[in-house]
């Protein structure tokens, strides 16, 4: 068993060293030329030039070999990061139960395609359920909390009939993640919980349920409210916000806000705070509401792409925080009222008791 496991490691090590094989051979030839060949030790300018050319060729070959190896390693790392993003933030379907969807993320970490923002949309018997969240911090260290919250949502969204039940499942999943991380950072004796949990990590979250009639049920845990795009862009009031997950326990009674409705043709935009807090070189904030109201009736995928381009142009490509957008357009057809069938008589009104 030990030999079987060591073979892939040895093979991988040999593949990494392969680009250096030829420069190393050249180096051995150069050393042999310098110290083993009597001709190379002869005085005179021609021999010095020949020796310099040999060593220059060897040095250039070694530099090119190392560069080739680094480029291949960087390509492998980027491929792994792209695969990780596809698993964590998997592409949303273009349509879901009569809704058109699109989502996208911009990472603030240079060279990274994943970060601390999360989003997902699933069709359930209770309606289309959406989640968007922002883990404190950004980049690779925040991936653990992203995995915990998204994994729990993908299960709880189908199992829990009430949106409050989904939120409590997410809270328990994050608590388990924080306890496990705390044990790694502050080991305790005999498997007990650590005295100093990792309380610095928390998640702001927005849960939305789009019901069949367009009614929205919303739970907000310290997250920016969504925008509704119709004749104009307006921020929806989604009730009193709950504390972010991981900061304080959720209250005993959780009631979603159901005052808003997404009518056919209207668009709902969920976003993380990195979109509104992005600044240019002069310190001016990005006008997200103006960008969203730019093209009425725009397709969700086009809207996400355009807002990302405007964000990068506004910041000069230097984001201070991750940015995620989740756009949902109600493409369900409004059913007009049907006239009464011919031959059917309307019931007469009851006679009035007043004379």
C-alpha cells in the first residue's frame, strides 16, 4: 500500500523536474568543458569568449526551464480554482419555474475566481427560493463558511416548508463550521469546546421565496435589501433585519416579510455590499441604482455582465471587496380574467330587507 501511494507522488515530482532536465545537462557539459577540457583552460580572448557563450547558454536555458515549469503550475492552479468555483457557485439555469435567472461574482483577490460571496436558486414545492450572502472578509479563507451555508441551503430549501426553517438550518450549519474551525485554531483538552471560538467570522444573508402568484417572502440577516426593476429601480423594504448569522442567536419567532410582489415583466436584483461600496480613485461610491435603471427590460445575463463591466471601469479594475449579483425576472404570463360562458345565468341578488 505504501508503494502504491508513493508512485503517483514520485511521478508528479518527476513531471515537475522534467523542464529542468535539459538545462541541467547543459550545466554539466559547461562544467566539464571548463574544468575537464584542456582547451578551455588555454589563455587568450577566443577561449574566454567561447566559455562565456557556453555559460550564458546554460543560464538562459535554466531560466527558460524554470519559467516553463512555473507557467504550467500556474495553469494547473487556475484550473483547480475554476473547478472549485463551478462546484461552489454552480451556474444557475437560465430559466426556473417561469423565472429568468442569471448570477455572477467578481473576486477582490487578485488571480482568484472564488471569494466570500455566495448565491443559489432552487425550485421547490413552496416556490423558487433564492439566497445571497457575504462572508466577513474575502478570498480563499472565507470558502469554509461558503461551503457550509450553501451545502445546507441546497438541502433545507427542499425539506423545510417554511422559510424560517431554512434560515435556522443555515444557522446550525454555520455554527458547526465555526466550532470545527475554533477547535483547529484553539485546541482544547479531551475534545471539549474551545474557550475562544472563532467569533470573528459571520455571514450576512438574504433569503427570498418567489411564490407562484409573484408574492415575495423575504428574510434579511443584516444584508443589503434587493432592488425591484419595473418602470424604475426601487429598493424594496423587507422589514426589520435580523442579526447576521454567527453574531447573535436568531430570535424565537421569525416571520418573513410578505408585503412585496414581483409582477410579470419586473426584475428582482439581489447583491452584496461590495457593489454599492466600490469606490473610484476620488473616493466616489458606485451608483448601483443608476446602473440598474439603465436599460429597462434588460435580460438578466446581460444586466449582470453590464453592471460588472461598469463596476470594473468605475474602480479601475481594483475591487476592495467581492461583488455578487443575482438577477431574477418574472417571465410568467399574467392570466386575464375570463368572461362568463354564454348560457350561464348570473345568480340574482338577494332581495333587500329595506322597503
